[in-house]
C-alpha cells in the first residue's frame, strides 16, 4: 500500500497575467501536518485550491490514494489527521508541523522539517525569507526623522511575533531613551544610526544592535538613573564598544 494520501506530478496553474504554479511535485503522507510558507504571490493558496478541487489545474496530475473518506475519518483519532495549511504565523508553523514547504519560483522551492527550514535553510531565497522574519532594521539618516514611523515599525515587528506587553514596552524604552534621546537629541553633532532587532523563535530570545558614528559615546551613561536601572534590569547583556564606529549590543532577558 502506498504511504501517501495526496501526490502531485508536474502540477501547474496558469492565469493570463501570472503563473503561480509551474512544476509542483509533492507527496503528502498520512499523518503529515504540513505548513506552506513563503512570500505573497508565490502560489501557496493556489496549491491548496488545486488540491481540494476549488481550482482546476492547467496541467499535471493530482493523485488521491484510494481510501474512502469515511475510513479516514474513522481513523483520525487513532492515527492523526493529515493537514496542509497556509500560514503566516511562523511560530505556529514551527510548533505544529512535521514538514514545511517553502514556496517560490512557481513551486516548492525547499522542503524540510521545521528545524531544517527555520534554523538551517539550505537555499538562498529560503535563507533570505527566514532572515527577514527574524530581524527588522531602522535606519535614521537625518535628525528630522519620523519618530512615529519608527515606533510603528517596532510595534508591527512585535505584533507579528505576539510579544508580551512587557517585552514591547522594553523595546520602546530602549529605542526612545537610547536612540531618540540619547543619540539624536542629546548629541551636538548628528551621526546616522542603525537600530537592528533580531528575534529567535527557537530560543525565544531578543537582541538588539545599535550602530552609530561620531566620537566614543555610550548613551546609557546619560539617561536618567531610573531609566538606566530599568534597561540594565531587563537586559542579560549590555555592551558598548568603539572601533571604526560605536556599537551597542543588548540581549534582553528571557520572558517567563
């Protein structure tokens, strides 16, 4: 007996303006929980619609193993449900799936376990996509920058990862006190600032890098005592160094 429930061979779907699926060859085994991820427009939803019959493929084949639906339902509680989902919730995909399909270039660009895809992707576009999920960057090139846009970007990054309120509050304090006040408002000469946030879903850890020019200067030494105490209390690592430019590295304490 075949060990797959659904199988595709050279599946494609063409529209007049685009070809979301070019050559998809997959096997879905009984008990699989597969998360389909990737940027918008890479054919994730089109693949699901082709598999469940809501969209007619333009070419290729979709095979279904000859088991009755009633037989599958009867065995669900004993052998586990087979699930394919399209999701933008990467933490959910990591936790629930045993396989992950990353879609790009009209097909399944890379396939692997959650650990392989999220922690050690092999192909370039997968690595780039995962990197974008893990980091966000704010670059300030002039003193009259848009503070609200920067805060909104931090909130958007935090909301997508469902950070707790305390973690979001700490991020805002770090940005406002160290960057907005400590590096922009308090210094006589302006230097561009790059503020990078990096989050690891695997370890649930959050770190920040702040890069800026000018003379050797640590803004933490010039914030109010209560703010300094709060920042150091919420950080497991705070390190400032000066070389060709200033660099602050901050690692926040794990959330309990």
